[in-house]
């Protein structure tokens, strides 16, 4: 039958001390290996769960940082788009100014004498001055001077100046006007001694006129039409650029309302956020319309920058478009500043949360390393003390020998 081993009080006390030292050594070594002084709720429930809550919020805010970063890039893409569109608008304005500076003139001398031609006159001459219809009396009995005076009265009212004169012989009509002057019919041309126009393709600004007489030369109409085509091409580029100024599927410059808005959340509950409404930066959104050609703003084809008034109207819309772009760029810049500020704030808050969480659970490795050294020394001293406590029993053993 086994019996319990009887230990002296000193031996038992030293044994308990060694056991406590071993437990502390195990705890210290675990902290050194994991870097945590609170590894589970059993170690310190309050610190553990508080630290976990702080870490969870830090993780949530970290996820929001991706959305905030995307928002920054989306705004920057839109702002870059506005800058590029502004350059295109400036180019369009330059094109319109060039058209306005291009003078339209009609010049030439009738091939035939006035006297032999006017005998077949129906009584009036129908003309188009920059697409505007006018008439002048030309009776069969009227003199060349009378007809010229009537023609000048009709065309000068439309800005063509004193366009009709006679040559040095006094028998042929000469045209030198600051406008596109065209005749309604070939009969009107031949009545005044000009050759009849034969090809409709020779017409310039108007659709209702006859083919331009070979005796007359028109300068500036085709040039303005070419500039109008350049202007229309720039509007196409504006539309394409506005469509391409997107980031991650969001375009703040498009005409599509479903993608023309940006929502950015600043906290995990979305109680702090920013909604950025885009702008329609296409040509339609900027109220810029293409310049039409022969099917222009009137039945007489007053298009293709033919009229100075139309060109000036276009310049006004371009100036308004520039103001709209600058205003929106300022708005985007303000929003970008807000989002970037919140981005920096969120990064700092995440750092504060992570630091606070660490302080609740992380071990001080310097302190734990010092504890480990002290416990090693304590263990050695405990073993020595246990040995001294057993010396009395060793003395009894020597007596028995």
C-alpha cells in the first residue's frame, strides 16, 4: 500500500516558488513569441473586446479608403476632361473669329453690253445678297445708270455697299460688292449682260439662286464654309472627349444621367458623405450647335458662316460655354479638395485606431525580455534554495551510513 511522500515545510515552499516561476516563465515566453499580452478574452476581456472593436472600425474605414481614392481619380478625370474641352472651345472660337475676319466679295464685268441685253427685261431683277432676296427695277426703257442706281439701292440695304458700276466704255455693268451676290435666274443674269450660269454646282451660299455666272467671281464663301466644317469637327471632338472622360465606369461629363453622379462615403454608416453631380459637357450640354450648310437657317441657305450675324451669335455661345466650363472646373476643384482632405483625415483616424488597439493588447517586448532574464535568475535561485532545504535530510542519510 503506497503512502504519501512527506516533504518538509521549507522544501514544499521552495517547490511552490519554482512552480510559480515556471508559470511566469511560460507566460513571458508566450508574450515574446506572439507579441501580445492579451491574446484572447481569457487574458483580459475588457481590453480584448475593446481592441477588437477598434480594429474592426479601422478595417471598415480602410475599405472606404478605396472608394474615396476612386472618387479622387474620378474627379481628376473629369477636371482633366474639362481642361481639354476648354481648349477645344478656344479652338472653335478661333475658327469662328477667322470666319468673321474672312471678307466675302463678288466681282466681275458683264461680257455683253447692257443695251443689247436689257431689251428682254421683264421689268425687275431678282437677286440674293448673302442669301437675302432683293429686287431691283429694270424696265426695258431704263438707262444703264438708272438700273445701276436701282440695283445699288437694293443691295446696299443688305450691306453689299455700292456694288454695281459701269466700265470705262459706259456699256457694261461691273460688280464689286462686299457680299455674296447671286441672281435668282439665268434670265436675270442675261438681262444685265452677264453670261448665264450653267452649273448648279457653281452656286455658293444660296439654294434658290441660279448657277453662278462665269463673268463673276465670289471670294470668301467657300472659305467660310470650310471654316464651318472645321467648327463642326471640333464639336464632334468635344462630344467624343466628354464621353471618354470617365473613371471606373463613372463619367461626370456625359449626358447620361445614370452615370453623371458620384457618391462618396466617408464613414462606415454612410452618415457622412458627398454627392457630386456632373455636368453635360457635350456640345449639346454647352448649347453649341453644328453649323449647317445649304440646308441652313433659312430657305435661302444662310448657313456655313455666310452671315456675320450668325458668326457673332456662335461666338456668343462659345463665350457662354467657356464660362460654364470654368464654373464647373471650379466646382470640381472645390469638391476634390474636400475629398482629398477627408482621405487624409481617414488615414490618420485609421492610424489612431490601430495604435489604440495595439496599446490594449500588444506586449512591451523590452519589458518581457527583462522579465525573462529575471525569471531565469529566480529559477536558478529557487533550485539552489530547494537544494539547501534538502540538506537536513541528507545529514540523516550520512548517519545511516
